[in-house]
C-alpha cells in the first residue's frame, strides 16, 4: 500500500528536483528562500565554493507589528541592498520547493524592484 506524503516531505522532494537544475556561481549566485510558519529567510549562495555571501531574515529587519507579507517585502529589499554593496546584480532564484506565491513572491518582487535581476 502506498503511503501518503506529508506536506514537509512533498516540499523537500520538490526542492531536490529544483536543485538539480538551479545552481549558483560566483557570477550569478543562488538566492535561496526559506519560510517557516512565523519567519522568512533569504541567502545568496555561491555553490561553487559552498559559501554564503549574504544572509537576511525577518528577525533583523522588523518589529512584531507587521504582517508576514510586509516582513517578506522588507527582507527582499534588504537582500537587494546588501547584494548591491557586494556588487552582485544577477542571481538565480531558488524558491526552496515552495510555490511562487504569497510571501515568496513578495520577497522576489521586492528584490527585483530594488535592482536584483533573475
């Protein structure tokens, strides 16, 4: 009998499938996004060296009175600002197995509006 997958293992399977094709280089690093039930995190990663170049979470950008979507927008803006300081203009977007909607889309759109290209 086939067992039903839970939400987490389904997302992890999608992420593995995505990661087969999405890799970051020094010229075009990977913008990886992870969201939990309460927080959202973004990292810019050079997979060739295995180094995290930039890391941002909503814990460092906002107070507790904003919505999750507003926090995601702030994280996207901050990632773009820090990437600009590091002279990074182009990235590969890794949605981490999550659908490109809601907080993930808000983060991506705000990073694009601040100058990141993907």
